C-alpha cells in the first residue's frame, strides 16, 4: 500500500526492468550503453529514485521500444508532458493537492477506469453546477476563486472521454448517488439527464445498484481501478480518504478489487435497465 508517486516509480521501474530483460541486456550493459553507472539503472528499476523523462526516452531507445503508446505511457509515469494532452493540470498546481494531481495523472494516462461510486456522481460525468455543489460541500471555507479553479479542473478532466482513443469508463452507481439531492432539485435534474446522455456513449457503461440489492461487497466504500494500455502490470486501485488517497498495486489487491467489481456488476441492473431506472428517478424529481 503506497502513495501515488511511489506507486508510479515502482511500476515504471518494473516495466523498464522487464523491457531490459526482454533484450537480454544486464543492468550493467544497459548502463554502459548510456554512459551511466550500474547503480543508476538499479535505482530506477527498483523505484527507489525518480527518473527524468529524457532518461526514460534514452532507455527506451536502447531497448528498441518503438510502440508510441507504450513510450508515451512510460514517459507520463516519469513526469513528462507526453503527447501534449498530459499534465495540463500543472496550470492549477497552486490549488490542487498532491493526491489529486497524482489521481489526474493516472486518469490521463489510463485506457480504462472501473469505479464504484456510493455517494456522488463520478467526476468525469458531473455537470458544472453539480461539480460546484460537491466541491463546495467537500472543502469548507473555500474562496470563490479557488472553487472556480477546482470546478474548471473537474470539467477539464472529462476530456479523457473525448480523446482518441477515449478512456473506457465502466461505473457502478449505488442508488444513493441518484437519490442524494446535490445542489437542489434543478441541479440534480440536469445531472440525471447528463447521466442518461453519457450512458448512450460507446465508451461509457453505467450500471445502477438499487437499494433492493441490499448489502453488497462495495458497502465499505468507493474505489477506482485504473487499467493501462499494453500491460496489466501498471494497473492500480485507488481508495480515497478525507485527507489522502491510497494506491494498491499488488497482484492480490488488484485481483480482489477486480473480483469485487465483477460481483457488483452482476448484482447491478443491466446498462439498459439502469438507463430506465435513472430516467424514472429523474421523472419523479
């Protein structure tokens, strides 16, 4: 169980180690090709030290890695701007907590996102008014200018659903998400319409877990599973807490949360029935 930067360093190091091993090079030979000391390669591969994006590029060149998606993902993990759509959030560095920046970094580089939400609509599907109401409630005493900036970030994050290729979002929503009146009746009505619109997108799969389903495996709290292109070794589970986020990347943790998510999807309404369910709640609002 680690925090975001440590997880990224470890995952990046493990992937670079696997790529090196695939070429048949020892760590000493790889270091020699780049004019480095062997200890530098070892520290990078074990995740005990960070690595500059330019050094990742050099390592990938040495290992003959040509896949642009894999290269871009690994450079993103090292902290580069990658293909240009990454790290846009640096402009908001002054208002974003480190844990939130780490989450956005993972979200921006991921190919898929599976999430259980028990209280609020997923950030990627929130309307501006809903996002403002949620943010105001979550952070007491927020100045209006900082509130504006955080809402801008929330909306900018949604670009991943319109990217090429888009992030594949699979969300299970507890019925409480739909019933909790955030921002007042009109705001909630528009938010429910937004969910119905999003549910028709090919890259979005929404399922509602109705109250009638009773107690379920996700009752302990929400979670997110990020998946990445080309490799499952970079997948990570994110658990949010009041003052920080925890990142789980052990195979046992990933398997447990993946199985939990599959169970939740099994007990939830189908996407088609969920769409009707959301519409019924919206009509009754």
